[in-house]
């Protein structure tokens, strides 16, 4: 039976995806495909910022 790996947090998955996209951008020449990957990287950054904001709000509103 195959063992499952430890689940990764959302932040870890975002970071792994960010690194993958940055490596992909470094290999691509200027052009439409590269711009598409840059746009995906910007979307990923926005998602990370939104997640951080939501987690901060959750910590503030959590009862103690």
C-alpha cells in the first residue's frame, strides 16, 4: 500500500507554484507566452496577499 505524503499548507503550495513560475519565466524568451506566465505569477501574488489578509482578520476576530 502506498503511503500518503504529509499535506502541504496553502502557503507552501503557493510558494512552490511561485518558484515554478519564476523558473519558467527565466527560460522563456520575450513574447506572448512569457507575458502569460508573468500574469499568472501576478495572480498568484494577489492570492497570497488576499490569503494573508484573511488569515490576519481571522486571528483578530478569533475569541480568546
